[in-house]
């Protein structure tokens, strides 16, 4: 859960992000702007990191790997970049 606590402690919520990739079963389409309001519950993040977003009057969990936050503060942007780097290097939770 090290990643979970690093991201939770580093990212400053809320922030605006853009969906940069489509995922099967996701309601959020590529290029959609969303408001990220926090980390998803710990038990939802046991296999990958999810954040909660406000979406059409509801709160949804969305994989952090799908998001880019160019207008967030520098620490938030760096935390997201760190997560993307880790995933893109092929690492995953056991």
C-alpha cells in the first residue's frame, strides 16, 4: 500500500484532469475533463491505483493511469507522472 499512501499524501485534491485513454467498461471517454476529488478506498486500490471523480452527479472510481492533470500543482503532477512511469515500465502488484 506504499503507492496508495504516497499518492494520497502528495496529490492535492480536488484537481482537474483529462482522460488520456479509453478503457473497456469505463463511462469516461478519452479527452473528457473530470474533477478528481480524492483517492478511492484502500480496498479498491489493491491491484492498481484508482481515484474518485465527480461524474454526472455521481462519484466514480477511475484508474489513475487514465488521467493527466496539466493544471494541477507541481507535486500532484509529479505524483501522477511517478505512477505512470512505474506502470509503463511494466511493474504491477503481485
